[in-house]
């Protein structure tokens, strides 16, 4: 019996485990057996690999072949094992020296003609390879640029099986550098100056950006709710290196293109209101893939027309809003994905959007208006820091002669300065923004603002929950940071309380 082994990675969530791909060729009638808890796509790899090697004129052994994926108790999914399987079988058949596979991991899906296709999750898989001390990898040639994002690896790209075997025999392509790919022009960024009027809404957006607070925009159609939400990412600072790597790993699992390098800007996700629970929080038959809440990690999740979302979809946001992660349990494995995002909700006052609008012609029955307003549950609304009512813009502001307001670049500078103050104040604790500070730390580690009796009175009247008190304190600290104050004043606490309760703020 002739044996050989190669290595790949099994991903459960963003965590990777090294998988030993063993191939054994014995004597008897031709057959190929695969064991080790493969899913359907992986079980079919034996047929893909056999056809690919035949097409590339390398041939598949005519004796019994047994392929084992170890550890055998770990569920394995996906097509990225194809390259490791083909290499292990070819090494067992002595097409090259099996020692060439030592300390090397292989990733890639094989086409029937021998081409090596790109795969999902390459970045988190390579991070697992580095943690295990492997020094070399072979990846699809189309993902060389993504693979180059991980430091400390010798990377080789294979466009087809001929490239693979040439690399394993020590050919000149073994350390081929990543190709230079020109970055695509993403176009001009969305500017806050494009939003006419809505001074209070812009202020709420600035406070939300400075402290990473959740935001609820409420108002009639056409007042600028979507315009404001789309411009929130432009006010946020660039991701730090560790955050960029974390976000890029999730995007790699989701199958998004990383040819432009690590994701440096906060991501933005805006699923349609017909989205399912699985598409929002993640899902899958055996091992769940990341959903919109994870793709928006360290960025913004915008739910336009929030009352139109299914109640089950909205309620699924409760846990990630508090914990910053999502845990997806399945029969064979439990996947954990990061989900620390800023939530922005937008809603009309009623189905037709004209309830409460001066001179509006609302066609909705009172019961329909009440039912529409309660489609977002109290527990979800209680987790939102800022409730901002937007009103119709005056006609005088819509004229071409009216000067534009502040641009995103100017506001982003104030947001960055406020973030720096928060980082300096919270450095001993490890938190970076006011929105992350737990309630007990707000009340015990930081001085209380002046005028705390305002909060006591609001709680006593039942207009503020215990969670709401923490939200108001966080907002007060953010407003103070934007003003450059060392401690929130009574006026700033009053402003934070008004923003929390959706009342107008004098600016």
C-alpha cells in the first residue's frame, strides 16, 4: 500500500482547523472511497479530481483509492479541498516526492478540465495556517492578491493542475509574486453637503458617528432618511489594522472580492425589507455562512422601511445588538461570527407616510397607523440610542441659490477628534468608543454628569428604562467629546435625554 498526505483547513465560522488529507492506494478493483464527514460538495470532489486529472493527462490510479479527512469527527464542507486531494493522490502514486507536501497547505476547487478555481474563505483559512506554524501555501492563481494579505507565508499560485505539479516538483513558479491588479475606481464618496436642510438630522448623524450609537430616523417619505443613512459611513474613521483584518476575513467567507486589499473603510449593508432571517443573521444547511449583520461588522447596517421587515427578522437583532456577535447553532457544528455594527432604522409615520404631516392627506385608518407604529417591538426600540424625527424641508431651502451645508470631510474631522478623546479616556479599559462601554462602567468608573436628577425623574415617570439610562449617559459623553469638554454638563445631559426620547433639540 502506498500512502501520502496533504493539508488544508476546515472553517467553522471564522475559526479554522487544520485538516490532514490522507490518500492510500491499495490493490484490487478500481474504486475511490472518501471518509471523514464530508458534505455533498466535498464528497463529489473525488469525481471532480478524477476527471480533472484525466483531462490534464496525469491519470487517476487504476487501483482502489481511499481518501481520509482527519480529524474524522470534524464536519467538513466546501470545494476548497480539491487541490489537497489531487496532490495527496498524486503523491501516493509517486508522481512527485511526497516530502514536497510537508509544511504546506493547499486550497482550490478543480474544474473538469484541470483549471483551479477560486474559493470562499481563503483569508481566514490562511490565518489558521499561520497560527499552526505552516510556512507554505498553494492557492488559486486568481486569489494570489488576497493570499498576499497574510504575512509570514511562502505563497504560490496554481492556474491549473500542470502548475500545481510543477510547483510541487520545485519548478520556477513555486514562489511566483502576486500579480499587480489595478484598483477599481469606486467613484466619488457620498457627501453630507448633498442633504438639504435637516440640521437636527445631520447633528444626530454626527453624534451617532462619533460614539458608534444606533440611530432611528422617523419621518414622512422624501425628507432625507435614506440620504442621511447612506452618508454615515463617510463620517466614520478608517478601520485599524486589526479591525481591517477581522472585517476582511468575514468578507472573504461571504465570497466578496478582496483584490483591492484589506477592507480599510467601515462596510455598509442595506438588505431589502423582504430579507429572511437567514440572510440577515446568517444561515446554511450544515455550517452557516455569514449574514448581513456580519458583513456590516465594524460598519453600518441600514434597514430602510424598518416596519416592513418581518417581526422575526427584527427580533433576530436583539442578541447581536447587545453582544456584538452572532452564534448560529446547527446539528453538526456551531458557528460564531462577529456582528458589532451600527444599526440605522428608517420608518414612515404610517403606511401612506402622511400621518402627522401638516396639510398631509393621510388615507390610513387610525388602527392601521397604530398597527404600523407597533411593528417594531419595544425591546428593539429600547436598544436604539438616538430617535430622530425628520420634518419636511422648507421650500426656501430647495432653491439653487441656497448655499450647501457642511461637507462630510469637515464633519468627519470633528468625529475623529471626538474618537481620539474617547480612546484616550477609555484606554485603560480596552474600549474605544462610548457606545461600547458597559452600563456598570458608565456609572462606577466615569464621573456622572451634572444634573443626574433628570434621569431619576424620567425613570420615576416610566419614560426611561434602566437600559435607557445607560444610553443617555453614553450620548452625553459623546456630546461632551464633540464639544471638547472633559465632563458632560447639565445642558449636554438634557440634550442627550431629548435625543434618546425623540424630542426636538435646539441647535
